[in-house]
C-alpha cells in the first residue's frame, strides 16, 4: 500500500491560507484543487510498502521521531512549484530550527528505506500542495507573500494514500507526538 508521513495543517491555518489564495479565473478549469481537509506537509513519501513491513516501518519512524525538532512552522508564501516548469500551487512553509528538521527528515528517510525501498529521496522542501494542473500543464510563475500564518505541530501522521475517482484519499494509520 502507498504510504507517507505528513504533518497535518490545522483548521485555522487552512482558513488563513484559503483567505489569502485567489485562484486566477483563467486557470481554474485546468486545476485540480486539493481538499483542504487533507492539507499536510509531507515529511517522507514511502511509496508502496509491503503489508508485512508496516509495523516495522512504524517502529522505525517512531525511533526517528523520538526527539523531534521543536517549534512552529510558518507559511511564508503561496507560489507555483517547482521553480522550473511549475505544475502546482503550494503554500511554502519554513520551520523554526530548519537545520534540525532537515536532519530529522534525512534520518527518517534513511531508516525507513530499510523496509520501504521506494522511499523518495528528493530534498525535503516543506510545503502544502494546494492544487495541481491537469495534464501537467505548465503555470506562469507566481508568488504571494503571507504573514502571521503558522502553527506548532502536535503530531505527525502516518497515512495510507488510496486512489479514488476524485483523487487520492489519505487515511490516517498512526500518529507520532511532536512538540511535547
């Protein structure tokens, strides 16, 4: 089953992001909006994980998050992403203690790859995916600065990603405490 670890975005931050994001009318038809109730910052994408490896993976994630970095995540902009050939709108996030978060995510990925060989090893760029283009249409670059939007995450959630007709549905399987 396809799995990932994410930090959910709380309702007040989701509302603040939605209030500050205006989808250009000309692009509306070519975008597939992400359900705000499923907005999260992906810490690690594990790909397809064998069912018999799930308990081991959850244990390894727990070890990697035994002493997680502390502090808030700040949403500092809404922008098109990735920088070259953008096909998404994202809310870019910056964690306090960013170097410690990068190290934590790196360790998490290394440990998880022991039982989840499809673990994505791309550099971690904390963001919330707001929308994707249909048919990989390239967007014009856009960036809107945001201020005073952020939260202190209380937990990270291990999700199963299940494809549906309307897009992927994220089903929580396990939570890991952060900022205790």
